[in-house]
C-alpha cells in the first residue's frame, strides 16, 4: 500500500533521494547528499516543502519545492520554487506526482505560502498546466552576447510585476551552490553574476541592480561572451548587444509557470517579468 509523508532532510533520507534520482536520471553530482542538503536544508528563506510516496520501505516518488521571496505586483510574498521530482520506473503512470504536488501545495498554503513558480521544459509544461492548474506565463529568452545587459533598473523595478527578492543571506546561499559556484562582481550600476554553463566554454550571466544591499565578491569574468537565460520587462530596454540563440542549437524551450495558492483566479502578465538563471536551478 502506498503511504505519503513530508520530505525529510536527515542523512538517511538524502541517501534515499540520491538513489531514486540515480535510478530515474543517472548519477549526477547535483543529486548527491551534499548538494541536496545545501538545497533542502540550508536555504535562509526556509526548509524544503514537499512529500514522498512509499511502498513499504521503497521510495516510489519524491517531489519538493524550496522557499523563495517574491515581489508580485509590488507586494512581497512567500513563494515556492518547484524543483526536484522523480518517480521510480516501477511506479510511473499511477498519478503519484500529481498527488504529491497537490499535497505539497495544500501544506504550503497552510504554512502561509502565496504561490508556486517554476521553469518547465516543453515536455513537462502541459502536465503542470492541465493537471495542476499552473499558468504558462512566458517562454524564457535564450541569448548570447557581450558585456552588460543594458537594463534600465529604475524602469525594470517600476514595471516588473514579478521578480525574486534577494537578501544578502539568500544570495550568499545561492552563490555557494556546491556543484556550480556562482561568482559576482560590481560593474557600474549593476552587480554581475556568472556561473559555469556548457562546460566552461560559455558562462551563464545575470544582473541585479547596484543599489541592492549585497557585497559582491571580487571575481573576473572568464569569457567576454555570455549566455543570458531569462526575462526583462519590455519597457526596461536592454539586451541590445545580445542575439537569439538559433533554434537548432537550443535545448528544449523553457517556460516560466506560475500558480497562485491564495487567489486561484490570479495570473501574471507577460512582458512584465524580471527573471534570470539566479531565480531557478538552471546552473
């Protein structure tokens, strides 16, 4: 008989999660106990929220979201970032992911979380939209270019209806990813962030406004060309020195998805989103 229980972060549970991920996706460092402990337990915005499905002692399925602070239409709210999910091959097709997700969102609403967001590829987006009531907000832009993004941060702040709210502590934690450390540096009116992508050939790149109360580390960009994966409000300008990656060289299209837990009919407006690789688990 299948039983359900909240996700745990003790050493034995993390080993079980690693084993399930290995069966489903092959062995990867980002699913190691060390990486999962950083992701699930060390986040200053709060511990992971999620559920497991067990068949006796067998972990049949696992789903988690991690806490994040958002500013939505000018109001800061507790949100969740939908992340790791896996169902053992012997238990697929039984609706376990949908069950775990709904249990997670119900528990999150009871804990005061207002929304859930995530980034889904072309294969998983329809399931989130049809089965779990998510809104497909907008496909992320994929571009390569040189130098600053050229964003007008005053206009971006005024016109962004959706953006992640970072603190010194949360950025320190995000940059300390044990699998792929993120480096930062002050650059005029903004703070630049970069992480390894596509091996070491092309760094993923993001910016936050220089007015942010954050002490960037002193690190040099390793490549003059950057990969931008994200969204900026249309009215904020920017990205003039960046060009679209040809479709044939892109991975599966990535989509920003969103579900309100406090107002079921609420939706975001595309074209008013401020989003980067920092805000999800791309790198």
